[in-house]
């Protein structure tokens, strides 16, 4: 993994932009969908990001 982009202040606010290559796979494959949902839930519970 690259070390160029690391979040050093865990309490800070960050703006992220993402580019997904092969976007269809993200939503059509169950394993990728589960990872995405798991990460959203983590953010909701631990980062105070509200509900979906």
C-alpha cells in the first residue's frame, strides 16, 4: 500500500474522491457489496457519520 496518502489526525475531517474502475463489479458482486456496506456501518458507528 502506498504511504503517500495517510490519515494522521483520526479526529480530523477529510474530503475523499474516489475513482472506481469496473464500477459494475462493485455493485454486482456480493463480496464487494458486503465490504462496502461493512465500511459504511463502521463509519456510522465509530466516526459519527449518521445513517444510510
